C-alpha cells in the first residue's frame, strides 16, 4: 500500500477522535517530520514535536487508514455541497496560520471571500436594541465593502449576518461550532445556505459532528483570526463573546465594543471591555476608522426624507403601522409573520429614511 499523501494525512488527523485536538493541530504543521518516522523513534520524536507519546502513537497508527479516512471525509463534504481545505491549499485562509494551533482542515460551503473583514459577536439572548445594533452594523459595514464574520448563533450573530446579506453586494462568513450537516441552531439551515450563496459557511469539524460546549471556544479562535477586528455588541461576564475578544487581542486584532446601560446584564461584558481599553463603537464609521478603512460615498447611510419628497415604494411594514396607532415590536412581528431580529433592520432603515418613528417600548408608528 502506498504511503498517504500529506493532504490525506491532514484530513485523517482532523477527523480522528483518537488524536487529541491540540496534538492534531500541531502535527498537521510538521507532517514531513513524522509521517514516515519509524514507530521505534516515537518517544524521542514526541519530545521534539511537543506532543505526548500517546498522541504521536495514535497519529502514526493513522497512516495505514489515512487514505480511507480522507476519502470518507471528502465524500461527506461533497454530500453537503461543500469541499475540504487543508493547510497548504491555496484557498486555506492565510490568517488562520497566525494561530498557535491552526486547524488541520476546514469544511467550506461556498467561497471564502478575500478583503478586509470584521467580526460581530454578542449574546444569544440579546435585547432588542442589541439585535437592532448588530443588524445595522452588519448592513453598513457590508455596504462599505467589509466582510462580516460571525458564528451563526441565535441573537446578535444571526442579526449581523442578516444585516450583511441585506446590503447591496454584502458578504458574510459563518463559522460553526459543529459540522456542516447539523442544523444548529435549529432552524438556521436556510440562513446558512443564504450566507453560502455570496460568502461561506465553514467548520473545522467533520460534517456530522454534533454541537458540544467545548467546541464553541475552539470555534471562536477562528472567528477572531479571520477578521482584522472584533466588535462585541453585548456580552455577559465570562461569555463566549469575551473569549473571542481575548483571542483577538492575543492575535493583535482590534477589539471594539458598544456601550450599554449599567442595568443590563448583557452589557456588563462590553462595558468592562471599554473600561479596559476597547475602542468605543457608536456608529459603523467608528469601526471603519479603527480598521483604517474609508466608507465609499455610495455606501453612506440613508438620509432622512425631506418634506415634499415621495414616500417611495409601498412597504408592508408601513402599511401595517398605518392601519392604527403605535404598534409594539412583538405585535408587529406577529402581524407580519416574521422574526423580530429580521424586522429590526428594516425598521431601522425606515426610521433613517424618515418614514417611521421609534417610541419607547419599543413601539413604532408611521410619520404622517
């Protein structure tokens, strides 16, 4: 039987449960130093490579099955419409090589865009203002030509992705803490496919890997590495979003945060980041400035409508609001048959264009 190729061995390392994750990442970076080593040399070699003798022995044992395992992983990716990328491939993201433990392989649905990127992260149980802010930031940054990176989670992540998708030519990348074949969070499969149509959905875990708590901090290091900066919209103390911010700081990336009311638990983390020196974000332009980018003139935020200008095309939300007085956000979402986080971005655009007004609650009404 011919020896495995480096690509086959990297895929086998990435998929094998017998090789600890950290050891698989280390060994994938020095394949030529051990892939043809004799079993008798493993004790001395493990010390030189910085992995345990047991981990190296498990990796050496993979060599006989590497081609089979690699073929299985490639076929699993193909069934999901995805492809495999390994370290050394031309389209493996160079920014991931800045990590101390780059993943041996990635499973990619779509095409990873190039160019400036920013990560937008935050709480899964974010309040409505945070969902609105995430969608606004995602939309405006994507409209300015910035790739928006997030984790496809409920709450802030999904709002940021949807904001980017709503921008003309907007691109976004979702990084998963499970395999591509898993619908997690449940109901986000359609959003993932929409993201992949103009950007990419990626995971370092084999396609049928279930979500487990330990996988999400592992995932967060990829989010931090793929972006030039991380914007934390909301975060409770000791949350995954703060882990992403810490990883970004370790990588020399810009860390940014939105201020929050002192009474909001999901604002404790962002306020702490600001206290510790994170860049204050009050507007999408603050993010662009922090990253040394300029907003294209065509991508400027919508201006308010002046008196005498036409209302523009009919809008279903405007029609619902025009039927009565101020409407609470949850009631409006129910009447429109759409999720709240999806509505917030559209309501913000209507507010900026001068067609609706936001009231405390929040409630919304048409400007007549």
